[in-house]
C-alpha cells in the first residue's frame, strides 16, 4: 500500500524540478525526528538561480493559499527555506549544501521518491 504524500511536498518537488534545481533529495524524517515530516534538499546553480527559486517557492505558497507557510533566506545568503505543514524545503548554493550536508546529518532518514499527482 502506497502512503499518500502531502500535496505541498509534491508541488515543491515538481516546482524545483521544473525550474532546474539540482540534486533534489527528499528525506522522510517521520521516524527519526520531530522537527519536520520531510526535508526537501536541492541545489541552485548560482545566487540569481537561488533567489529565483526562493521567490518562486513564496509564489507557489501564495498561489496555492498555503497561508501558514514560512520563508527565510535570500539568494546572496546561500540558503533559502520554505516551511509548510511538516515539509521543509532547503535550497542551497553548492558550497553551502556541502558545508551543512543535511543528507549526512540526517543519514538515518529514508530517502523517498515523490509520486506525481494523478
């Protein structure tokens, strides 16, 4: 039986993929942490790309009426975050992703594939 994934998780991954984010990884944290249910981790090619992805995540939340979403970071900071309903989307510059290495930090979390809607 395939468990249904949160709508925001699916939309965020589809958004990042369509806008050429690199190395998109989804971690299922439900059994290893209480900070979030899922982390989405991706890289941006450069600072303008990171800014565009961060701005786009804000538009995605606004357009889909995810009113309780939170956003932090900017293109020049090397890291932007969108957080909504148990899903935290982290988009890094390549250098910041290597520095923070969330995949290693949360190595006990399962990597999952996101199922497209339909």
